[in-house]
C-alpha cells in the first residue's frame, strides 16, 4: 500500500492539529485509507504524518493538493514553519 510520508516543523501543536483535523473530509475524499500523526518524544514542535492510499496516483495527487492548496496558503496551514518534506513511499516485499 503506497503512503505519503510528511515531516515538518510547527509553532504550536494544538493549532496545527485543529487545522489538520479540518481537512479530514478532504483526506477521505482523496482516498486516504489510514493516517498516523506522530512527533518525537522530545520535540512537540515537529510532526511526522503518514497517509496510506490504494494507489501511487492518489498519493501523488494528494501531495500536489497539499503543495498548491494547503502549504502555499498561510490561512490553510497555520503553525507551519518552513517547507514540509514529503515523499510518496511504496512497501518493499521482503522474501
């Protein structure tokens, strides 16, 4: 299952989680099957997000949406610091 892996700094976790939650329906419509948000135990001003999709195309399309409609618009991404790092990943089958 492909996933979109995102890492970035934030100024305030509560503000960021409110903004993230407000896009829940958008993520669902974009095909997000599962999501996980974490941060380092010693750094609540850094978040790591993994969003799982059925296809690489869905993950790529959602990354494009984030870049153009969320991260590029300060009102849509309060608490974001700098440019997020994001990659579409696919699972490796181990034998």
